[in-house]
C-alpha cells in the first residue's frame, strides 16, 4: 500500500510536512506553525525501505500523547530531523531510546521537527517549554545543515519577533485549529 492509498482510506492520516516548509511556502502568513497535524497517523519518510509512521501527540509532535500528562519531564528535546526521528519509527528515535533508559517513569518530550532550523527551534522552545516543568533541555544541533537556510528564516517577521521581543508568542497551543487548517490547505494544494 502506498502512502497515497493509505491517505485515501483514512482521513486521519497525514503526510509529514515540516513547519519550515510552510514558512517557505507561506512567508506572508500571520501564523508560522511550529508543529504538524495533531492526534493523527503521520507518514514521515523512507530511507531504509519502509515508511516511518508515528501517531502525533496533541500538539503535532512525535510523542506518545500521554507524555504531556506526566508530572515530571526529565528531558525536552528540540532540533531537526535527528531529533524528530526522521525515517525511523518512534521507539527508535532519540526520545524513544531515552524513554527506555529511564523506564518511561518520567516524561520525555520531543519537539524536534524534520528540517527545522535554529530560529524555528528557538521559537518552538518559547512556545512549548513554558507549559511544562522540565528538568533538562537537549538542543540537538547538526553542523552539516542547521545553518544552511537560516538567512531565509531571518526574513520571516514572525520568527524575528521571537528574537526581538522577549515576551513574544504566537500562542500556538491555543491556535491548533488555525495552524492545522493552514497545514491541511498547503498539503491539499501540493498533493492534489
């Protein structure tokens, strides 16, 4: 079954599109999504002969949804494809392995998104870090490509606002419907 076939069979299945791709496609938008579609089966990518698939959490990240309910968050991860878990299934991601190491008693939240760049990673921290008490933040940096498109990010006024204004927020946890509508609109435009 191809990813297109699965999408036709189940409306709650989405192809992954990175937030930074949305910024590229929609620079004039008043909202810059920093996560993907929430509570859905997400088809990610294929590098090893299979499509990695995960069920996104309540905010559109690659986590089991109940991680957000845990009182103690031991690790919060932010970064790009390595952090997101591109092309591997969730138990094999960095966060999945951390959950195994700490016996899943304390939470591990993965806010990484494939193709995210440093400014959108910083914005993600500003949006989602304050809603949980976190013991450790792991910011995964990859020198090979993390700075390549930073110039493009620096042209987006919404992302620049995170740098200029200490209290700036898009309040994304309260704008989930709006961001998901934008993501769906772009997915439909480019898939059909």
